[in-house]
C-alpha cells in the first residue's frame, strides 16, 4: 500500500488543526458562559438573602445602598471577620441536635416566627 503524498497529508493535518481550533474556541465560549451563569446565580442568591434579611433596603436608591455598604460592610470589623472566616478561625455555630430552641441571650427564641409577629 503506497503512502499518500506529503501535500495530501499536510492538507489533512491543516484541516484537522482548523477543526480543533474551532472546537477550542467553542469550548472557551461555553466555559465563559458557564462562569457567567454561576456568577449571576451567586449574585442573585446573595442579593436576595440581603433583601430578605433587610427588607428596608429594597426601597434604597443605588446611592443609598452604596452608603449602606460603605458604612456596614467596608468597616474594619467586617474586614477582620472576613479574614477570620477565610483563615478558618471563625466557624458557624453548631446546630443543636435536639429540638431545644436556641438561646438568644435574654431568653429563648420562639419556635415559630408567626407567634412573634
């Protein structure tokens, strides 16, 4: 069986290379889209949690929200807490294994928030 001429083999390799470049570009675009979707999901989830815990900020203008962030999240204590969490020095409290209500410092928290409202 005779080998194909070099020019034919070169053409095939160049075509394969072109196809691989297209596939690489497509995979890179898919990866960027996946990262973008993950970021959007994270931002929505965390922003939703902030609005759930602090419903008054929903009505804030962008300037008011920036002021809120500057005066609550960007202070030294907050930065220290973030550093402690990242280093593993600060961990979430252990969840009680029984049905005993958590202690809030002054008494016990109600089992249902409906009764408290």
